[in-house]
């Protein structure tokens, strides 16, 4: 069943590296057959949010008029820096002239967003307008370096909807806008190490299945962390049971890392699961550090993040990339409650550790011991010495501001419903193509799907077939067979610590009709295993 491929050499690779070989095989198959090359291994959505982008590009034009007001040399192509005083009144006059102009799409959106923010947050109009114009021009370093003042207030409110609309906490959070969720991961790992909150040899728990870097980064020599995996099984609807949480009672487990909703399980934590975890932390492990990556939360109505339920314990990670179709913008944010156990733990270090850490930040302040954990993340993101030039680029922060404002102005959540509908259509296309009976529950985000061959074949054909497959079929054979025989790329589930005989499909990046073809190809692969099993028993095949 191995198609002549040495699977052993791929076993140690990340699925994101294996995909290169799958793509090569799938393209070759498509070139020589009637199959169409379909790469459903990528999570990059094939839609974009337009209104905030229209507003962004139009805002840039206004900002240039503001710059030319101060200084202008058209021959040299030179202008000044936008001024603050009177900027709001000038913007209103400028925007009014462009409303209804076909060559200036976004004027109404931009005008409404500016006024919405000023009214909702009580901003001083000129101060907010100047932050937008000066920032989109990009003529200054980020000040403050962690987050622009108005941007932080806006994104904070957006996160309360995106992450905590089902359970909004009373706590206030400090935010650090960063270069996407990937940068957030790197910065957090580094900061936890530098604060001696996670040290080489320490044990962390990882809720699996999970996005592969969370499995791979702890093993690097930079961190050398031990792992235990808390497995959310499909039989339990990808939820953690009381028994699953027992492993966290061991005080050696310093932190719990989660992706919620899961990747690739695409299932959010159920309110009962959250309640179970909250009770556990408050009664048994109030010292447990939690990292929750909630990038797909906007695809679940009234999503509830642990950030809202356990704010003192939780570091939140969110990326704008998937929901707004802006992976190329690199927009993410780290959220830490102003009252948190991380700052408490840093203050509780023994004197010798405190002295060592304080020395690291001594060049930044006369009171290094008072630097908050999130500001240490900022400093560490630029190796401390470059803290004075830290922070996400200002045009990126403006884009983040506009995405947040436009979404908050959408009272009917028309955009969110449209995104969900895209993924839902594709999910049902796949299921129909596979010919199986499956329903998506209310906590399934439909951004990814985990096709568990073992679970499906056991359900429809029994244990004997499954045991034969486990004895005779390499787990990677599923992904390679789909590529080599059908021109389709799905990532192997085993790389996400999902069941071995499974594959991850993205519902985000291909046209709707592609998923019917993928479903039929999956069914054909399964049929091949069934026929091979029957042949091994000497059954006649018809």
C-alpha cells in the first residue's frame, strides 16, 4: 500500500514541510491526467474584507494632503509631516467632497469609522485624526512602542467582541500589536524563558490536536521543555474531560498551551468544558499559566475565550489574518490582563533570580523590577537593546484600527455571517462527496476539518477493517495517495498530534466545487483500503 514511497524519511518532518513533496506529486498527477490540482493544505482564505481596505487606501490620500500642507516640493517629491491641530475639520471637509465619487470608494466608510470611534471612545478628534494620518504615512517610530493609544483602545473593544462576546470579563487588558500570530508565539516563548517562568527541563501541557509549531518550538534547544499532551478525542467531540485534566494536577506542569477553536479539530471549547477548566484552575491550579491562541474564534457565534474566563492566568493570542483575509498584512495581538499571575510570579522570584532579570532591563528604567510582563515581551522582541525602536509598524496598526472599527460598526454581523456561510457551504460539499452522514455542531468553526479515517471506517465498517489498515497501511499513505492518485493536497493529521490515520482539510482557500471533488477522492482512497482488506481475506471483488 506504500506506492513505492519511503515514508520513514518523512516521519520526523512537520506536515508543513511534507506538503512540499505532496504538492510536487499532486501537480505531477494533475499534469498527466484529467484531475485538477487542488491544494487544501493551506489555511490562507480566498476572500478579503474590502470596506476597511477601501478606507485605508483613501486615508493614505488624505494623509498626503496633510503632509503637503506643512511643506511641499513637487520637483523633489518632498513633503512635511502631518500636523495635528485642525486635522479633524480638514478631514471632514475633504471626505465630504469625495462621498459618492466612484473614484474614491471607501469615503463613506472612512468618514463613518472616524466619527464612530470619536463618539464611542470619547477621543479628542484632532488627536485621533493625527494618529491616523501620521501613522499611515509611517514617518515616526511607534510611540508608545507597545501600542498606539487610540489603536489599543479600539482593538481592545474589538477583542472583547471577537474573543469574549459570550462572556465579557470586567478585567482590562494590555495589548501588544505584533507581526501576526506567528510573531506572537515567538515573542511569548522568548519572554517566558527570559523571565524564568519556563526554564529548560520544565514541563508544559499541550492540548492536542494542535497547530504544529506549538509541538515543535518547545523541543528547540532554545527552550528544551518537556511536554505532556492533553488529548481532546473525537469521541468526546474534541472536548477535555475531567480525566484529561487530572494530568494538570501535577505541580511540575507549569503551563497549558491551547488553540481554541482547535487547529485542525476546528472545534471551540464547550461552555461545560470551560466551566470544568475554570473550576479546576481556581480550586487546584491557580498558579497555572495558560496560553490560548484564538485566531479562529470569529468563526464561532458568541465565542468564549479563556481570556475572559481566566484573565489572571491567561496570555491571549489573536490574529486578524484569517477572518479578514489579510495574512500578508501580518496583524496579530498579544493580550495580558493588567492584573495577572505572571507579574506576581516575577515579583516572587528569589533575590538572586530577581537581580539577574533586573540587570537585563536596567538600561530601560531606573526601576526594572516594576516593568510589567507585557512590556518585557516588547523589550525582548527587540533583544532589549533595541526597545526604543520596538513596536508594530504604524501603517499596520492603522489597518488593524480600521478592520476593528468596521467590524464593530457592523451591528447585524453581515460580514461574519457571510464568512461563516462560505465555510459551511464547503463543509457540506465535502461531506456530500464523501458520502457520509456528519453534522456540524454549534462549536465547530468549519475553517478546517479533520478527516479521521479510523473513526469513519470503524463506524461504518467495523473494528476488523480498521485493525487491518493499522497493520498494513502507513499513516502517511492517506495524504500521499490523495496527492499521487488524485492531485489533491491534504496535510497529514499525525503531524498535529491528531489520530494517525487522518488528514486535515482547509475549507478556506478553494472554490466551493473543489470540496465535492476532494470528498469523492477521500471516498475513493477509503474504498481502495476496503477492497485491499477484502482481497487479503480471499473475498471475491465485484
